């Protein structure tokens, strides 16, 4: 497989900036979820916006993106799902908080506590990039607390893209150096524009994503990147009990020698331990699949969630 070029591009795409209404697919009627008064002090690592009614759904954005990245997805699902839209502190202009080391396990635990305090029964979790990684982490720790997962262009161990033999210990020196570098300054505008263009096709979207990146807190971004490089969930996901849909992209990496088949093989290798997984690859979408291949994204998610709901009965 021609993986080296893909690895270089995807590593940058997933970490340095990342991290969605066609015909509505009818599903089974969902009972309304009662909203419990939220206490933001219990989850300083993120804020929540609740929209819609029905079965609960958590939507977690990618690195440096606020919850607004899911606006089109929420518009699609709010009549059937009670959407809990997460914005991580410090990303996309949201107010930062003191950065824990590690950061992502703290976010994971606060998200699980939020599910418990809000009495959300096995919510669907939709996560893009870092958000998909968080969905896997939550489910690995408390498989019984979370419902079906929709993972959008994310992997359980980012460092293994470059080398399947990579371990947490072998990548720590590189990750530490990267964390220090990111803490110091934002990317140069020209480099940022070039990178964003490889992640989403629409120029207006490119501008918005770049603005979110510039507005993000450097310390938060740096620590989140370090955590994604140094946390390996490939074995942990064997504990997941729910069905998982993984949606992947490859088209942006074709110019570097990647193919749909070679990229899918990377995903299959990383998700090999996951009991109930379906991997689908977009034909044309880039990293922000909910923007670049919206109809396909919605169709895949709708069919998966409908099937999961039927299987649950």
C-alpha cells in the first residue's frame, strides 16, 4: 500500500485543524428525553447546547472546531433526536480553561458524567476527528453508558498511521516536541490556507475553519494533539458493546499515491478489534465529510441509526 504520503497528509489534517440536509430518512418514533437542569461547573472542559427532542444524541467536534461545525447535522436530526451539541473549551473561540495533562481523559470523564447527570439513556454519539476519538474513548471506559457511534474520519491511534508498529513510548519524544512547537504560535496564514484546502473543498468553509483555528487556544490545541498522538485505543475498543459506523475519507490524498482501497485497509487495521463495526469510504469527500459529501454522510448515518434502532427492539 502507498501509505507514507497518506500518513503525512492525514497526520497534519487530523491534528493541526480538525478536527453536515438532504431528504430525511424516516425512523422509529422516539420518546422525548426530559431535560435535566445543567450545571456547567461540573464540566468546565466543555459547554453544551441542547436542540430538538427525542432520543438523545451527543455531537462532538474535531480539534479547534466549536459545536457550530454540526449546525447542518443538527438541523437534519433535531426533529427526531434531542441533540446535545458539545463545544470543547478553548476551541474555535470558546473560552479556555486551565489545561490538564492529560486533557482528553479529563474531557472523556466529564462527558460520561454529563450523560449520567442528564439521565441520557444510551445516547447516540456522533464525533468528527478528535470528536470521534473521544466517542471511542468514552465507550471503551463505560460501554454500557453509550449507544451507537458514528465516527467521522477518525482513528483509535493516530501515530500508527505512519507505522503500525508504533507504540505510545516510541512516539512520545516526537509528540512532546510537537506540543512545545504548537504552544509557541499559530501557523502562518499561507500554510494554514494550504492545509485547510486539503481538508474541505468549499472556499467559504475553508475560511470558517481557518478562523476557528486562529481563534483556538494554543495550549489547549497543543495538549489535545499530544494526547491524540500518545493514547492508543486499538485494544481498548474491543470492549465496545454497541454498533459503530466509521466514515472515512481518502480523495484528498489521491495526489500522494493513496487509493480508496489502501486507505480503507488502514482503517480496517486500526478497527480490527472493534466487535460491531462498519467502515464506509466517501468517494469524493475530504476530512470534513459532513461538509464535502453531505448527502452521502446523511444517508449513511440515517441508514445506520435506523438499523441500530430496529436491532435494539
